[in-house]
């Protein structure tokens, strides 16, 4: 059984929900579907393994301090595929 990533809610108001995710090596979010558009900012370098619907697996590296955005509806499981802890902050747009 895998270790769950730690989610720490930082802000949840009428406009945004901000959550920090901290992953030990091998930790994962578990399968989820994003109900809102969102922006991710990497706190550390993030070696992510993304398990996608239908069995597709993508390995991506997000450098520390960089950001990307996705539209609502994304469904996946995010796993720390690296050998070091990784962290990112997710801002969901309400």
C-alpha cells in the first residue's frame, strides 16, 4: 500500500482554494478529478508520475519555482517518482 501525500489547506474563500501538497518518495494523491481550473507552483523540483485514465502513465519533471495550469475535469493519480521529497502549491479557481 502506498503512502498518501499530505494536503494542507492554506486558503479557502469565495474566490480560490489554495492547498500545499507534500509527498515523500513514492507517496501519491490517489485518483481524483479536478472540479475547478487550477494552477500548480512547484516548491521543490517535482518528479511526477501521472497515472491517467485508460492506463496511460506520464513521467514529468516540474522545476522548482515554475508553474502550470490545467482546466477543470483533469482526472489522474499523482505519484512522487523521485528519490527526494517533493512539494507543490495548488490554487483552484472558483
